[in-house]
C-alpha cells in the first residue's frame, strides 16, 4: 500500500518533470519566434521602426 510520504515524493517528482517540460517548450517556441532587434527607444529618443507586415492585402 502506498503511504502519504510516497505520494508526496511522487508529486514532487511530477512537479519537477512538468516544470522541465514547460521550460523545454518555452525554449522551443522562442527559437521559432522572430527576434526583434530593438525593443527600447534609441539614444535619439525615437521609437524603433516596425516593418509593416500583415496577413491581409489592404490594396484589394
């Protein structure tokens, strides 16, 4: 029969495995995301230029 201490130990192991799995998924997703070169204002206090990308053709 499984006692309470064994259940707690198994639960802790499962939590650690889930945490590692989530970290791996997060890292994998980060590799697929395009990296922005600049997220902050530059030294001239201007907002960074964003490239216009859209899934829809606005000229249609």
